[in-house]
C-alpha cells in the first residue's frame, strides 16, 4: 500500500468523522433550542393572571354563550381573552416544531383543554365575523384531545 493511499484513507476518515461530529453538534444545538423554547413558553404562561384566568374558567360550566361567559366573568373577561391570545401565539410555534408538542403538553395540556372547553361556544359565535379567530387555540386543544392522558406525578394516570 502506498503512502498516497494511506493519506487519502486518513483524509476520507477525517471527513467522515467531521461530518459525524457536525451532525452530533446539530442535534445538540436543536436540543438546546428546544429547552430554551420550553423556558420561554413557561415564562409566557406562568404569570399570576394566567393562573387566575384558568381557575376562573374552570369554575364555569361548559358551553356558555358569549353573552353568558361575559356576564359570569364580568371585568375578568379581558383576562380570559388575554389567555386565549397567548395560547393563540404559541400554536404556530408548536405546529412548526419550534416547541415540541410533548413539551407543550407537559406544561399546558390542562390549561389548554379547559380554556377551549369553556370558551369554544364564544369563539364559534365570534367566528361569524372573524373566521380565523383563535384557530390555533382550537388546533392545540384538538392535539391534546388526540393524545392519551400522560401519567401524573407518582405514576397515576388520568
């Protein structure tokens, strides 16, 4: 075997190693971006007003009309609309894969499902004049409904 062949083999091995190393680094960068997106996601919904809005909605019956919803919530109706707007802005991030659906589900499955279940009729009424209103909230809720309930802490399933 000639030195030229040995050097070419080493060069080929170095290129293959470099490509492999680059792919590993790309995977690690993706994991870091997902973790960062998760933290940002957590910050966007971890405000006290968000928790209050979800709890307010939880106490209401399902399928209220827009008028009934506004009447029962009174001055707090705006905070529910703000919650819907936050969820709406997160939908495209999940759909495009910037935030993995599993990660979103771990943090916000319950809040998303409660929010959609309680506001669905109101949103559908409003869509007569604004067809795309809160469509990402609906999309997120439908993704959550399609998935089996994740295990709860302590191994208990819902």
